[in-house]
C-alpha cells in the first residue's frame, strides 16, 4: 500500500471510530472487518490499534479482545529489496 494513502486511511478510520472518544462493540466489530479482511492483521494495523487504544477515552471488552488477538499474531516477514 502507498505510505501516503495508508496514513490517510488510518487517520480517517481513527477519526470515524473515535468520534465520541469511545471504542464500543460496534466499532470493534467494524475494525475487525476492516483490519482482518484477509484473516490476519498487518504490522501497520497493530500499530494503529496501539494508537487507538492509547487515544480512546474508553474501550470496551470487544475492543480489548480484538487488541489482544491482533497482538498475538506474528509480525510480517519483510525482505530487503
């Protein structure tokens, strides 16, 4: 993914999810669909979840479960180009 687009994408998602400062069950379910679209979460997605967790005024148990699941996934393997 293009880094500029990726930054814009995560910014828009964060603005949408944190509109009321909370990450509830609905937002967690939506995030799961967006971030786990291919069955795994990318490194950038894990970083995003860390940021979201720190910036949210309140996170529900559904987000906490999503966060824990994402953090258990292996990091991406990257090769030098």
